C-alpha cells in the first residue's frame, strides 16, 4: 500500500470516528451514563492518536511528492 493510500484510509477512519463522537445517540449514551463515561475520553484519545499518525504519514507523502515533482 502506498503512503497516500494509507493516509486516505486513516482519513476515512478519522472521519468515521469523528461522526460517532458527534452522533446524538453516542452523546446520549454518555449523558445518560448507559456506558462508562470514560468511553468519551477513549474515543477522543483514538482521534488524537489517529491524527498524530496521519501527521507522520503526511510528512512521508509530502517528501515523496516533492521528490517526484523535482524529477
């Protein structure tokens, strides 16, 4: 899998997880304490670390793009 494909997959995951974090049903589960309140923290952590991983892959994609554009 090429770095740009990895980045696209990460981005897709990030968008999906973000949609869950903003979903009314998810927010109600947290608010009504039907699930462990730490779940919101864990989901935020996942988004944070996924964003960090995306940043690392973006650097590789940019370097590769710059090398290809100079060729």
